[in-house]
């Protein structure tokens, strides 16, 4: 689990998916001369907000990860309550062929208020989005609960 930028919802998604690793934002690591992540073949979920600026940052992150032979199993586009603009939708669509799948995670107000996101009872669309993310991880061999070592932020 990594964020294309700060505030992408990475830690919340990591808690909800019960993944053992949360790299936070990797944006500041993209211009270094070494890979921003050392996933060692484990699938990556990249989180981004649903804005045009976030889509640009997600595009940069996907590009750099691909340069270092890291595969993005899923791009999680996390809503912060506002609508996704046409520019953002178009930019995210361009990433479809470069990631295992794109999942739009709806805004859940209770997640902003909870100390532990895993304790929030999710309804309908949010539960479905998490199931889609898990499916993409499973499809790429990413049972997050069994991969507890070997992922590092460079």
C-alpha cells in the first residue's frame, strides 16, 4: 500500500485491507536514482484522491514504478466527498492499461471520525470497493496477510 501523494487515504486503506505494510506517500521518492519501493514482486496498491492533480501524481508514480519493474496491482481512487472532475476521470482512464485495475473508493464520513478505520461498519459501495481491491490483490498473488516482510520504502 503506497500513496501517490500525501493525504491519499493510504493508511485508512491499509487498515481496512489489513495489509501489513503502509508505505505512506512515495511522491518524494520518485526522482531519486533508486526504486521508491522494494516490493520484491508483491503487488502494490497505489492510492490517490479523485482530483486532476492527484491523477497527475498517480501517473508519475505508476511511471516510475514501472521503470523499476514494480507492478501496480490496483489503483485505488479515494473520494474525499467531492465529485471527480472530467479531467481527473480522463487522466485516470489513461492509467487503466498500466495497472491491474482501477477501483473507486467512495467517501465514508465515519472513516474521518474513527480512530481505528477497521472498526467502522462499511456499507454497500465501500464494502464492494474493498472486495474489488482484494480481488485484484488475489489475482496478482497478493494475499496481503501472508506478506509481512520484504517490502521497504527506499
